[in-house]
C-alpha cells in the first residue's frame, strides 16, 4: 500500500507536468484571417443618423511581423520609409473594400471621390522584431457612414485582407451583411 501511494503521487505529478506543457503552434509566415463579426453602433447628431462599424477579424501569423506604427517615431522610422511611405500601396496594412447589395449581388460602392477609401493601419502587435507566433483579433473601426450619403436600410459588406511588414498578403474574407442604421 505504501508503494502504491508513492507511485500514484509520482504518476499524478508526471501527468500534471506533461499536460501543462503546451506546444507552440506552428503557423505559416503569411498572415491568415477569419471574419469574426461587425459591431454596429447607430446614433443621431444634428438630425443626421450615423453608423460606427467595428469590423473584427481573428488572425494568426507565424513570424509575428504584423502592424505598422500610426505616427512616426523619428525621421528614419522604418514604418514610414519605402515601401511603407505615403505614396506606396503598402502605406496601409488593413484593407476594407465596401460592397453594397443590389438585388442579390454585391457591387463595389461607387465612392464619389476615387481617393476616398476605408483602408488604414493597425498598430504593431509585437514590440520587437524577433520572430514569434501571434494569434488574436484585430478590431478596426469605420465611422464614415451617415444617412446623408447612404440610404437607410442599405445592405453592405466588406471584403477584408491585411499585409504584414514582409508584404505577405493574407487571405481575403467577407463580412456578414450589415443593414445600415439598424444598430443599438
């Protein structure tokens, strides 16, 4: 009986140690995203109704090089040097193309100004430049929706993708339908 208790405790301790060791996930270096949700907040100001939409995507990245600083830390900040300078297509790292539902199909929203877009930057997700596996969620807020531009009850969705600092493009995902001006 004495040996049974002794070995049982050792086996229990060994089982706890083995179950406590979690192997680091192995993701590819290219970012991968999945659509999670769109949080919608509708409010009225000066008789104009606005929608603030928060697009949430989950991500994984094998080398952890996601994100760009939103403001430069100095004249030689690498997040504002080519290929991330303002004239570059890689200045932004979060891309949200608005599509509007017409009948049963989605078409790109015809923005009145070609340079108007919903793209932007999300901040660096790691404080250093060492390779590390990252996973989590990105919450991206869009506030350009008002009933003086969009019709109430317009149904929209977003085509979404991201880039990492090595210029690897993620997969493309689509949001669920959002009926404008129907939020909380």
